C-alpha cells in the first residue's frame, strides 16, 4: 500500500474538524427530530438548510461554482456523521454526489453555471433516475429512449424507485440513444426539470420510515432542448459510472452512519441496564457481539475511505472495484449492527422510545440498493477474481 493511500485512510486535521462539526450539527437535531418528520410526513428541511448554510451539502463540488472544492471523501464524512446522530439525509447520495459530480465532470459551462451553485447551497435538489420496472440490475435492458426531433430531444420511458422526485427541482434521467454507426443503443444522461410537460411521477407506498418518498416516473414524449443532454452523446458508460461509483460510496456512508448510531445506542443500554447484579454489558454473550459489530464497521469504513480516495484521485477503474466492495461491506456491517442493537435492548429495541425498530427496514436498503449484494459478488467474481461471467 502506498504512503499516499496510507495517509488517506486516516483523517487529516481538516477532515477530523469536518467530522466534529457535522456531528455537532446532527446532535442538535437528533433522532427524535428525524422520526418526528417521518411521522408527520414532512421533509427534514430545517436540517437540510442549515447543513447547506454551513457548506456541507456542496463540500465535494468545485469552489468556482460555490462548492467546497473537496471530493467524495468529504461528502461521505458528512453523510456518515449525520447518520451516526440518527439524521441520515438520503438526498445527499443523489443530489450533490451523483448529479453534482456528473455535471461537474461532464457538463457544459452553461450547465455547470445553471445547476452547481444551487446544488452547492442547497437551494436546488436533483433526483436520479436509472432503475426501470423490467430492467432491475441489468442496465443494458433500459428501455427509456431519446430520439432527436429537430434541435430537441424526445424522451420516453418509465422509471421506478426514484427517491425524492417530489422535492427535486429536476431529475437526471438515464436514457438511451441510437448509435448512428452501429444502430446499438448507448446510455445518455438528460436533465429533466420537474414541471416539464409529459414528465409524471407517482408515489410508491413503502414500508420504509424515511422522509424521502419513492416514485414511479412516466416520461411520455418529453420534449427537451439540446442542452438537456449532459456530456458527450458518445461517452456512454464512462459518464454513467462517474455517477454510480459515488453512489456506492455514499450508500456505504449511509449504512455506516446508521450502524454507528445503532451500536452507540446498544452500548449505552448495555452499560446501564441491570437485570441481576451487574450491567448486562458485563456478560460476554452481550458484549462480544457488540465488539464484533464495532470491528466490522471499522473495517467497512476503511474500505469506504479507500474507495473514496481512489475516486477522488481520478482512478475510475480501481474506484469501481473498491466502491462495490465498500458498499457490500458497509451494508452487511450496518444491517448486523442494527439487528444486534435491537437484540441487545430486547423488547425495548422495538419501542418508539429508542427509535431502533424503524432502522430494521432502513438497514436493508444498503443490501439491496443501489445494487444488490449478489450483483456485487458477481462483479467481484468476474472483475476481481477473473471467474467466468454468469450473467
């Protein structure tokens, strides 16, 4: 391991300060604020606005467009620390991480000026639409198609499980265009403002306790100007994975924050809860599983830091492998942490007072989205181990 990567796996003084200040912000709001927003069916707008005012939402975006000039490393710290205080902001995964990164890397100057300052200061939110009802994990089966009509584009198709469309000013849609030379379809990215005619979204009822709702999208001959296309029409997968690798890294941060919150709650309970003469945390049957969870979370965090370092260094190929591994490790560790926390608290783990039961469902998100654990294993089998492809 290089000295540079060694240093990247340890927080610098600036990053330690960022962690501390974001954690302080999260504690001022706390889990009760978050769960109250869910119960009342509202967004966590107050936290979003304050995080934006402090510069946290755009910490990864270029300084010349109002961002902090950092990278996915810094943005993952923001999400992880907010999650560790019980206030994970799911749209951090989507708006600045995926959409902001793609536009910053591949957008025209006009697109950067139009979207990045708002994404950086939180006044603009953007959703991301890739998943389709009949495509699932197979992005090669995406059927949302764009065709030219004079100087415009016409975009038609369907999307499913798209987060936060109702509060997003626009959605970055993954569609496909036809290659004039081969006739094959290739992926392209289009910015679709929410009020565009022909763009319809419907909520999906979910058993998931989160302020952000999930939606189906229906695009019926949505007419877009030429400059709605982000990047080069012929760049294809390069531009797509510029957004998907940060998505995996940020999903890891989401799972890690949740796992840390659950572990802290369990440790505090085990330290003070007495059934016989000593706190239950003195018993190895309680203590050892919590120690194992801590180890797994720590290892997953190291993998996430490696993935973020590689991505921020511009090594997209290595970052893809590391981001998948980080997402897998963090999702497994986070889910185990929540399960063990609930088990440690017993009946109290299912009460509203402790706020852990809702995490049982939420902790599954990282295992199935944005890519399932099985598809991550397929990726590692094929790309890392060199085994024959099974799909």
